[in-house]
């Protein structure tokens, strides 16, 4: 008579052999995690170590990690959720949260962990990037902003001894860099790739007092501030203080080669500079977190909020529990100071817990960046269901002006008209 594996295990358990049967017969629970960072060369080793540490501490859990490229994450996550495929924890970029919140299948972490418990671990200001519709749908894994980075050597070689804080000082520094090195790109403004151009333009738009949209989705960009911001960037291009065909990877290479004075990036900028310079940590002395210049002294420097979130989807009606495997995994990554510091030391992503941040308070790069990031605002298009279309429109019209295919005023007017059409489509559903 043939005995099935299930019957054998039941019999073994009844006879007290369960423990002696050993791991070969133990049934592990599967925990499915999906993200992008653990498949990237820079962060793969440290995240593999962090995942292995969780598996060692939780031998009854089989951790299944699935990776997609960053650009494909949203689509694949949505498809997986709609198909009801296994998914316990996922990594999101902070700007994707409104899209996933609209699916109405993310656990409210305030209900799971308790709001007071979360705020005891992580500053309330950082927790904001994971909030939508009055709920804590995402837990910050790392958080800061897309801010300005300055190259101290390039500035010093140009005779600029202080990092500029006003727009006039900034332009003066760019001109000094160009005089000292005509081959340099003083400001590596993003001039290609809509995903980079849109946030770069938004920061300057806010700096000059404008907005793309109001909270209700009414288009506000077609005004004096919008024209002034875009004209400012066009003038930089005309003076060769910025250049064509620049995206984030290009700017990072220029920075590591001392061929640009400023560009915008996430806090990973210092890690990229180490790699692109070939000097490792010896290059840190040249990397400074800088405030985006302001129009008038005393104004707050602008930047775009940035971070990675951990979310816990509700698949097939199965809700995560506070003492469940998914909750332990999230706490292992986001609440464990040792894990947070490993991530920071390996790739430069800022920790989020209050106690881990206290460990890096002597790092001027981190503390200055955090100070400027306290004024960061959310990427405006990301709030809306058609965020990708809105981002494309902003990028296309900005680029048309930068390439002098349209005067700034026309590009802003066309941007407003196209944004209004897309927002009407959203309202019609």
C-alpha cells in the first residue's frame, strides 16, 4: 500500500517523530517579496546579506525574492496584484504610492503596528511620504529628497569658496566655473528623459513661486512664475552653463570626473561619485549636499521628496498580522538599526529610524541633506492616476524650450493646455 507524504508526516507527528524528522520534512511557510534594489549591482550584496539574516532568524519561513527593473516595477506589481498572485511585501518608490493606494489593497500600517509605535521609531515627518488618504500605507525604508549636489573641487578651482544659496549667487558660480574650465558643464541640468526633466523643472518652478497643479487638479503652471522658471533654465542653456543630452547617469559621470559643479540627485549621489571617480571614499571630500538656490535670502530651499517604501498588500482577502511573517520581515528591514546601517554604509541610502540617524549625526553630508530635505514637496504629477502622461507632457514641453524649438512662454502655454486636457480626461474617468 502506497503512503503519501502528508500521511507519513501525520503519522510521524502522532508518534512523536516530528522533531526528529528534521528540516528535510519541515513544511516552511513562503514569504514573497518583490523589489528592484536587490537586483541592482550596487545594492545586491548588502541586500542579499540582509535577506539571509532574516532567513537564518526565521528558519520556518522560505523567503522568495523576485526582482524587476525599476522602470518595470509598477506595471508588474499591478499585474501581479490583479491576478491574485502571491505577494506579501513590496518595495515602492514614494511617488508610486497614490497609484497603488487607488487599488485599495494595501494594509494600513497604523492599524497593524499602531501609529504611536511607528512614530516612536521613525520621525513623523519621514512617515509622511508613506501616507495616502489619511492612512499609513507605506513604511519608509530610506527617505530624503532629490536635492542639489555640489562638487567642492570644481567650485574651488573656479574661485568659488562658498556654496551659493541664492539664484544670483548660483548663476555667478556657474559663470566662474565656465571661465575656469570652458569644457565643463557647470550645471548638469536634466535635459533629456522626461522622468528626470519633470522633477528638475518642478523644483525651479516652486523656487520662482509657481505650481503645476492645485490640490483639486486645476492647472496653475501658465503664469508669470512658470514662464520665469523656464526662461531661467533656457538662459542657462544659451550661456552654455547647462548642456543638451544630459540625464542622471550622464550628470553622475561628469561629477565624478570633476566636469560639473552642480546637479540634482537622490542621496545616493555620494556613492555614485565614489564609483565614477574610481577613488572610493577618498572622493567624499569633494561631495557636498547643497541647497537649491532661492530667489530671496530667507526663503526655504525647494526639493522633491524622495524615498523607498515597504508596503504589505492584501491579496485574496488575506490580511497581514502584526506577528506574521511579513510584519517581521518589514521590521527586520526598516526598524533594525544594524540592517539600516549596513544599507547606509554599503550604498549610501539614509537610515530612517531615529536611533540609526543618531549614529550618523557627525556626517555633514547626511545632516545637511536632511536639513534641506525637511522642506521637500511631493512630485506633483504622482498624485494623479495619469501621472505618467502628466510627467511626459511636462518633460516634452520643457525640452522643447531648452532646445529652442519654442519660446518659453509658448512652451508653458502648451504645457498648460495639454495638462488641462489630460486632467479633464481624469475627471471624466
